[in-house]
């Protein structure tokens, strides 16, 4: 059975993500990715020219997902609606992507790449504005955003929380985020 180019790329990114989770971005070589896939290093180079391109491609779905959450949040007619939609969306992404969250937030090389990724900064800014409105640049808002983002990312990757179901983790993250932001908790 012949694989499509898109499938080969997806397999490569999945292998890279798994290796990043085990060895970190800096500790993962192109040869390790090739070995994981059972292909030559040239086959990896056929898909990506550099190791950084692979890391950016692993990061891209997170950027796209944040952009989608920001789009929906910005479309809400009220500030409270924008805030709730942004927080709920980000929590949903963290919970749905626990392994990816671990790799993206826990690795120094990936953290440097994230800081250098201009589109990620744009999407993060959009979400912060949806949550904090005009006060987005106020010290309290900046600190709250850092604590919120860091805490949620840590919860997504913390092995001591691995026994929590996704639904349970989602409920707790939303409750704590709303408390931090002093949001009214909607009734179900």
C-alpha cells in the first residue's frame, strides 16, 4: 500500500511529538525521527529541510487552534461572553491535547521557539484581549494571564493529574480559571 505525502508528513510529526515528549526538542535528532519511522534521514529531509521546521510544524496545530478559539471569542457580543468563550476554549484545548501541551510548554527549546513564533504571539494577544478587554496591558491582567496560562499548561502535563478524566480535569480547570478571573460561573 502506497502512502500519501500528507500521511507521511502526519506520521513524521506524530513520531517527532512522541520523541519530543521523551527526549525534548533539543535531545531529538533528525536521525532519531528517521529511526522511529523506519526510514532514512533523507526521507525526513524530503518532508522538512531542518529540525526547526519540524518543531514549527508540531507547534502549528496549537497556533491554529488558538486562532479558532480567538475567532469564536471575538464574535461574542458581550465582554462576559468573549471572556467565557476564550477561557472555555483554551481549557478545552489544554484538556484535549494533554501530550502536546506537555511538550509545548515543558521544553526549553520549544519555549524559545514559541517565543519566536510571531503568529502564536498574535493569537495569545487576541485571547488575552478577549479575556481582559481594555485592561489587557494592566499589570494585574498580565500577571493573571501568565498565572492562568502557566497553571493550565502545567495541569495538562502534570503526571500527578494523569488519573483525572478529561471531563474532571476540564471542570477543575474552568472552576479555578473563573475564580482567578472572578468570573461568574454559569449554571448548567
